[in-house]
C-alpha cells in the first residue's frame, strides 16, 4: 500500500477526490452523524457500492475529509512561510490567520467544528503528522530569521515543536471553544521576542 506524508493510503485521485468533496459538503450541511454513505452516493449520482470501492466506511470518509483540512492548513503555512517579509511577521501572520479562521468555524460552522473535534480525538496519527510538518515549516522560517540576524541562534531540532505547543490555545479546537475571546497578539509578540535571545533547552532525559 502506498502511504502519503501524514499516514493516509493513497487512492486513485479523480474519483476519490470527488467523493471526499461530496462527503465534506454533506458533513457541513447535515453533520457527520446524520450523513449516510447513501446520502453521499445519491448526491453524486452513484451507488453506495461505488463509494465503497474507494472507502470502506463512513469513518474512512471522515478521516479523508479531516486529512484534507490538515492539508489546507499546511499549504497555508507553507505559502505564508515564503512571503518576502520578516520571519517574525510570517510566524505571526500564519498563527493569527489560523486563529481567526478557527474562531470563524466555531462561531458559524458548528457541524465543521464538531467534525474537527471528533477527528482530533480519533486521528492522533494525522494530527501528530500535521504538527511535525508544520514544525518543519516553522524551523525553516526561524532558520531564515537567524540567517538574517532577526533571531539569535537556536536549537532547531526541538524548538519549533516547543513553540507550536506554546501556542496551543491559538489553534487547538477544544481550547478555542472555551477561550475564543482570547487574542493571540500578546502571546505571539512574547514568543517571537524570545527568539531574539538564545533559548537554553533542558537536556532530554
């Protein structure tokens, strides 16, 4: 079986993508629990059996939709990381945008937020894979900031993941549900300013 970058099986793209798009639409409109594979098949003008050729269950469809959501967030991070602005500005822009979009989902797209919460609990492998690749993007941005003299030299083997964990209230869907009025500006200012000095990390035990 061929596996993609965050642990999902690769499928024939055209038909699989069409089914994932239709599934996402139905999950948004009706919610994951109320949507059936038959509903998705009917919307596509095909039989449920045809969907089962690509996805063995509705649970696999949910996982695929969640994976695509993570792909979009990663593409956003990658795009912002390449902007011709300072490293701190790139870091702040991505995390503030991610925060704003997540708050919008919580406020106006309840079914999507519920699906993301469910997926965060069930798909730890996808979440961990996503955090790892966003950490790689962050490491590249911090390294660029170091090269430009914007940041002090840092231990890039661990610091990016620690940085992401320090900003967990900005992007974690469960925490955002209870802290949606918090603004990320002050936290990001503190963290980015901290990068201007070498940050000593305790040795791993």
